[in-house]
């Protein structure tokens, strides 16, 4: 198995349905598997009979909020692929990203990010009218278009390297949002990279598309059409929330 795609999910049933349609249309190679970690959804996520054979859903049976660290580590342990592609359910993965994961020659590869929407039929669109309908702010759309900065919560990494670096810190899950799991793992990576212990792919990165939501829509809890979980991001440790309160 070349690549395992690992996605953590909580109460995003409609998005998962669209994602499965998307995966079905992609006609994935036999050496790619897709694992969705259900992080306590109510009702639990169920794999439909029509899902592609290399798609599966596994329950973490952890009902605490913000447990993506637990889900990612579990997914990595379950994975059969040499390489891991980790991201969240509000991202849309294209075929070029799958091929980048299958052909990874370094320890890690990152992504560029752009706004995009997966419609009800599982098709990707970057139509600006649709992005605005899903909440993308007019001012941001006018000045930056679909582009957005990179984020440490999505990457491709050799499975062996992921475990050599220790994976995610699961002791962080009981902290208020954001619990800094991605930040800590990025720091561990940066320290290893500085020592020459790991290698990074060149900067010609493939693109992940992300649904407009949260601070990009003017409210950190903005949830287009109730498609995602309803855990609040309005905490005193959230930079974007505190910034908006000033």
C-alpha cells in the first residue's frame, strides 16, 4: 500500500456524504486507502454500501471535544500505507495531491491552500459566487481571491517518519481550543529538520481546497449551512476570537 489518507470527523454527515461521492468519482488506485476517524459523532457515521472499496470509517470512541490528536495517531496506527496524508474534513483533496502522496520521495510534503466548495454532487468548484454564498467575506475575496496561507494541519509524511517524531501529543486534547496539537507537531518537525534528520519536498506544492468557514467568514464559529460540527471556537486562547473582540 502506497498511501493512507487520514481524516478526522465530528458531526459532519452531509460533508462526509459529499466527500464519499468525490472519492468515488476519483477512481482511486488500489494502493491508496482512505480512513475517516469518527471522533464521537451523534449519530455515528456509517459507511454507505456504495462507497469505494478503499474507503472506510472507524470510530475512535472518544467523546471529548477537540480530540483530533487522538484520531490522527489512531489513523496512523491503522494505516497500511507507506505514506500518510493527514487533513481535516473541511478540506477537499484532488488527484494531484493523491499522486504527490503516492510518489513522496522526501519525509514530508506540504500543501498550498485555496478556497473551494464540494457541491451536493461531489464536484469541486471555486466559483466566486458560490464561495461567497458559503460565507467568504467580500473584502477578502476582492483583495486575495481564492488564496489563503498554509496551515500545519495538512501534510503528507512518511509513516515511519511520523512515528519516529512521536506522532501527536494526546495529552493536549483536554485543553481549550486551540489546543496547539498541530503547532507542537510542527515544532518537533522543525527541530528535526534543523538538525538534518528529516527532508522536505520542494516548494512546488499541490493545492488543497478548503470550505470557507470560521474567521474567513467573519465569525470564528461560522458554519456554512450547519455542515460541520458545532463546537465553539470562542475561547480566550483563540487569537482570531480575541482579535475580533478588541
